[in-house]
C-alpha cells in the first residue's frame, strides 16, 4: 500500500505503479484497485485525493467586532471629557491657592513647597 505522500507526489494523469492486492500475480492498477477498509468492506481506491475546502476570506467581519469598536470609541470620548474637566478643575484650584497665599510670607511658601515635594517622593514608597 502506498502512502498519501507518494500518491500526492505523482504527476497528474499517472496511474502509478501496479500493486498487488491479493495473491501473487493478482496485480491491479492504483487507479481502480480494490482496498479493504477498517470495517473489512472492499472499496475502490483512487490515486487522486481531492480536497474541497472553502477559501479563507481576506477579512472576517463579525458583529462582536463592531460592538467592541463602539465600546472603545465611547470609552475614549468619556476619558477625553474627564481629562478636560480635570484640567479645568486644576486651573480653578491653582487660582484659589494663589488667592489664599497672596498675603503669606515667601519663606513659609518655600517650606510648604519642600514638604509637598518630600511627600510626593515618600508617599509612593509607603
């Protein structure tokens, strides 16, 4: 019995070598030889195995991909809006702090600035 690799490597139209399926001298061609399957039934063997598979499309579009795109777009818009609000809040806080610290001595502001810098460095460690 020939392997699938041997069958596929033959040129098209070739009947292949003669093979013996029965007692010595009982030779048949590979194109119409009878073979025994696993269940013991005799079947006709073919020298050409044809595989029919649908071609794979270049792009596969699924509805879940559209849903993911919409969700990501909505999340992006929400993050941009929140960032804009945060910038506005930071600006308002800066104005409020500048109004509060107008009458404060520069030395006190320097000490508070150093303590804030130290807190920024030490808090992530803790």
